[in-house]
C-alpha cells in the first residue's frame, strides 16, 4: 500500500458512529490512562483478540481494517485526532471484529478497559456518547459483513442454527452459501475443507471450526461462559429477554447474587424488532437491539452474571431451594427462580415452506435478513405490532412490501400509530382477508400463491422473501409436570396458580402464591411466558422488576439468600437486609 493510500481522509460521521471527544473529556480520561507515541504501521489491536485498552487519538490517524493482511482486506473507517477506537465488544468483553493500524504516526491516550468502564458509569454524558457510537459501529460492521464467516449450505439445519445464533446475538458475520456463492469453492480449497464437513466457521481468516456448537462459537467470540461461581445464587433468571434482563438489573442492583441464562441470545423477540416506538422514554423510538444492549450493559454494571448459550432442562425442589439443571449436565442451586423464557414465533403451515426457511422465509426482520432482499419485493404475514414494525423496516430496503392480513381490519391487533404509518407508506401494500396457500421457487422463494378468504379467489404474488409474524407459543415444554400450565402451555401464576396448586406444599408458608408466583413457592414467571400477560416490552420489563420485589418477599420467610462473609465472619450488610449482598464487579 502506497504512502498516498495510507494518508486517507477521515471517515465522515454521518450517523453518530464516529463522534469526537471534547478537550475536557480527553483531559478527564488522561487522569485514568497514559499518553504514548505511535509509529506508522503499528497495530493497536487485532481482530480476534480481546480489547485491553480504550484508545483515544490525540494526534495522527488510525485506520480500521477488516481481514487485515488477508485476501479480503478492506477499510472500515479512518479516524483522526479527538476520536476514539473500539466498538461494542469492548464494553461487553468480546473479541475485536476488526484491526486498528496507525497510518500517520502521532500520539494516543490508552485507558485500561476496566477503568474506562467505571468512568463511563460515573460520567453519563461521556457514557452515552461512547455507547451510542459503539452501537452504531456494531451495526455498521454487521452491514459490511465483517467478523467471522459461516460457510455452509442453505439446506443445512446446522447452517441455519449458526446463522440464527449469530444474528440473534448481533454478532458481525457473513454467510457464504455453499450452494451458489462463487467464493465457497475457493474457501473449501484454501482451508482443505470437504463439503460434508460443513458448515464451518472461519475466524480471523485462518482458524476453522467444523460444525461448532452454539456454545463453542460463543466462547470463540468471548460471550460470557458458565463458571463455578454460578454454582449457587440467590435468584436464577431463565430467559434474557426484556423481562429477564429487568429481573437481572433489579435483582443485582438490590444486592442479590443474580444469574441470568438464555439458550440462544439476550433480547428475546424484542431484540429482533427493528423499531419500538411506543416504549416509554424514547419519543423517537429505539431499535430492539439498542434497547437490549443497553440493558445488558446495565446488568453487568450492577454485577449480574449473564450466560449465553445455556439451556435449562430441569427444575427440582430441594429443601427451600431449587436445583436448576442444564442440558450439558451441570447444575446450579438457587434460592428463587424467575421464569422469563418468552415465546417462539409460530411457523406458517404451508406445503413446501420448510425447505425455504432460513434462505427466504424468516421469523424475524433484522438488518441481516433485510440485507438479503435489497431492491426486491417481499411479503409479511401477520396483523400485529411485530408485523407492522417489520413492514416499515423492510420498506427501507425492498422495492415493494406486501402485508398479508388474515382478518378484515388492520386496527384489530395493531397499534394505531403503526397502522397510520403503514397505510401512508408508498411502498407498502396491505392485503386484507389474505392467506398464503403455496410457495414457488426451488432454492429461493420466487412467488406466493395467496387466497382471498372472503371470495376464495387465488393469485400469484411476486416475492423473494417471506416474513412470518402470526403469534407465538411459550417455551415451556420442559416444565410440563413440574408446575401448572394453561391449555396453551403458558405458566399459571397468582390466583390462577392457587387454584391448581398443591395445598400441602403451601401449608407451611401460611399463604398462597404471590401475584407472579407459580404453583411452586419461590418460582415466579414474568413476561410473555406467563399466562394472561400483556405482550408488550414495557409490561415485560415491569413484570421482571416486580418479580424481584416478590422474590424478596418470599425469601424473607425462608431466609436462604447466599451470604458473603464480612470482617470477623459477619455477613455483609447492604440496604435494609443483612442477607442481601452485591458480588464484586
């Protein structure tokens, strides 16, 4: 690369991804780090390695590169004085997804990551500036297809599993389709991979994982791993959607030893939402991904442990506690449990649709799916808020979006503010009384056969992708026979639980189930998994917080919270109860 190419102009800050720190902010940071000179060509951090320092540029320029030194090397951004480096992985303990190289020698300010995190917690203006920039940079990397590569067939269930895990965890990656991507054959030869060994994950352009499990991929990236520290806790939160994260935040901030686990990703269904416009406190709306990332950082701030992926398979009462068993055979003892496992979107039962799922039939509408249907017509099935948010988001990418609604009134299940935007959008066509009866296309969707359920008339509708939002079912199969569920599988709580509860189990407590309590004392349900819950992000968050209040009420009677020994063996006392403690950060 020539000297002229080295001295590239600074990347403009069009979306808030590359803000500049003020002299005052740089001065404050200087007290927590060190200034040092840089040399041209010096690598400040490397793709695949954990971030050690928060770096701010005082003079000179730094280029951010994807696949540095590899055949796919390209520039992500160029930064000059006043800007800072890194992205979301720095705050969440993940590995870097790109490489920073000095292009013009100068001086940088290096602050150890732990000190920077503490400073961000104290300085809300600086913290918000950095967090917003890091969130924008993460989505920029996702849009560029940076990060690791998933090489596999569109017909492979394991390829779909890895792609879903990466997308749901908002991890930068690129899928190389073994069936039709011209790059696939070159990668097979380069890494001596046989087609039957796929799917594989290629990391840093050199390391190959052959059909890794979700857990193996998570550890590669640096997602939090289960550890012996989680062997016993005050409260185990099962599910990391809005309800579960709220329980983690409020539990940990109250001083409880809180552990939150999820089988797939933080965020639940909310994490896949392109825009949430009716969430209190965000008048201009907020993406589901940003809301969840903020909640994850908040949970870490208070000392909550988040473990992904970690799938629960069993719940067994033991004295006044519960033994939570995971699919890998490990166990954790918990004084109380909050079930916040959410729901799965229902599949559309149409002949031949299963072969297209993951390639052109989707149950979420994120930047990953939208990038696969640029400038093509797509269709969305559903009449609720999730469908409304999806069509508005997809209209920014597709040439035409058809919204297929089984009923005759869009207002029946969709919020008025969404209905107004959908009906006004020039690229959205709403088809009422319409159902999908068939799909056409071999390797990818080409068209739909739709039927007017009022007249019986059928026609072909061009569409290269289909997005399905037709309701959900709870993730409670593993709870059958453990506690009471309603006829649809949702968890019974409060008065409904009392009607189905074993009276002898509750006799020693002298009470019945609390409002969010199940038929098992000390086991609570919050959010979408709970029978009778309001399917809204705000209500799920509120229930997660309320569940922690009820955990305290229950544990005051049994007194088995995990305690931390203080000086001379006395328990650490925080707040109103000596049995609450805050684990070290």
